[in-house]
C-alpha cells in the first residue's frame, strides 16, 4: 500500500493528509468478515470544494475511504487506487478509518478564518456505512459542527443514521441541517445485486419515514438511474409512490455515469448479470463516461409528471423548531456526480 506521498497538500477528493506515520494499525474483526480496517490519524478533515464545481457547499468531510456498501457503480472507486488498492474488491473490503476525525474537525472549526460555510458529509463514501457502528465517528462530528454554528448536510444509504436522530434534531435547532437518502430502486432483489452491502430498500424507506417523523423534510436522491435496469416509467412510478408514502419531501435524479475504473467494474458485473445489455451500453456510453443528452432529456420527460403526481417537489431541508423563517441549505449532490437535476 502506498502511503508515503499522501501529504496534506495533496488532495484526491477523498481522505487528505495521510502520511505513512499516520497509520495506527490494521485490524480485522469477526463481525466484519472479509473486511480489513486501516485505522489512521488524519491531519485535516475539511476538504475545500471549488466554487466552480457548482456544489451547494464549500467544504466536505469524509470519515472513511472505501465503502462496505459495495455499490457496483460507485463513482468513488478510482480514489482507492491512490493507495495502491484496486477499485474493485479492495474498495469494498479495505476500509480506511480516520480515528481522530472529530478532534481534528473541532480544531479546524476553531480557526479565526472559519466562516461557518455549509459542510457536506457523504460526498465521497458513506459516513453511515456499517463501519460507523463500530467506530461511532459521526456523533462527535455532528456535535462539533452544531456547537460551532456550522450548517451541514448529510447524504447516506445507511439506516444507521437513525441512531443519531436525537442529536441531529438538537443540531437542527441551532444550525441548518439537510438530510438526504439515496435510493435507486424499490426492487429488493435488484438492489441486493447492485448494492450488496447496503441496507435493503425497505430499510431505507423506513429511514425516510423516521426522518419525517423527527421533523425533517427528507430529500431522496434517485441515483443513479441505471439505464435499462431502473429507468422504466413503471419502475420509477413504483419507487416514487413508495417514497411519497414514506414521507419524502422531494426528489432529484442523476443518470449513472461510469468514469475511470468504475466503468470496467460495472461492465464486468453487467456482463455476468445482464449480458444482453452489453451492446446497448456500448452504444449508450460509447462517447464517454456520461449518457448522451438525448437520454437525459427523455428521462427528465418521463420523471417530471411522476414527481408532480406524487407531490415530491417540496423543499428539501429540515423543519426548523426554533425559527421557521430560516432557510435550509440546498440538497447535497456528490461533487463527482454533479449534473443538472432532471426536473
């Protein structure tokens, strides 16, 4: 594994500030069969997001690198190659953990230069993946952000977020907090093949319901929309109906893109699971990592009336309990997935 050159001034969009001396230990545990944790001490946590990215936040926080959700299409897979891991199985099984994340964040938030700009969590790998149950990095991070007066947003597939709802509700009384859940399909069997380590769709729907019950207006990222697998009118209608019934306030959708080594990893899965679609994918993604504009336009046309019919055009922030006039920050979209919302 290559650690030696990953210094503070080198940013790969994920976990900056790791030197070889920052590796505390490498461990395995019976509760996480087949998973190796590389526990590190980070030197920085707040990652600047360029203004030109168009993101609704200027800084992001990532507590892990690699993700046990094991999503076949994950845009963050190529970032694992920087440490001489591969973007396939290693991304799913070799997890880097920032043990001192909260302490470093508190120090950074105390800087006189800190302007309390919106911080996005879940922009690279999921902060509520299973490993969070072991390391409990998020509660002190939420507390640090709230106590410093820093607004933040969280995007997750992890039902473990429910554990922190009381703390998030307290935070939302003093700063703007936006909570978003990612769910691409209501089909449990397909989801189990696409995101084998992530909570099932039913668990994520229950998470959305819990967010709504806690006074938040949960946003849902229907992302990625996977061509020919999750993009039919019937599939999208069924998913949006489930989201509305669970209490989602709004949705947005992003077609799948296949950049770098993610492309080969996903297409190999497609060849194994749906070989009849390979030819269509070569045509659709023949010009690069993104679907053509015509596909996006057709998908937007398909989604627009469904979103309206299910009443999913509401605002996406929390319902504040102190000052209802306070506006919520926009819903986070991972920087590497930045494309226009489809409707």
